[in-house]
């Protein structure tokens, strides 16, 4: 019997966390950037958040798959 998450479940978990992170990033950037002297439009904030969101999603998914593979070898 196979244990651990399926690839689809791993992707859905990473996607859900990343979408929430994207929304949080935009909100924080809208508060933080003006305080640092950067007055970006909402679209610019969304672009910055999108770049880091794509990196975050890729990282989360890859690490999940790596640790699942390591766990299968150790069991």
C-alpha cells in the first residue's frame, strides 16, 4: 500500500497555500511599499507578488515531492 500524498494532492496543497500567500503579499505590499517610499500601482504590486508566488509554488511542490520520495526510500 502506498503512503503519502498523491502528486495531485501535493499540488493542490501547494496551490492553496500559495494563493493565500499571494493575496497576503499584495495586502502587505500595499501597506509597506509606501512607507518605504515606493508608491506602486495595484497592477505593479500584483506583478511583484506574482513573480514571487510562482517561485513559491514551484519550491513548495518540489520540496513536497522530494520529501515524499525520501520518505518512501527510508520506510
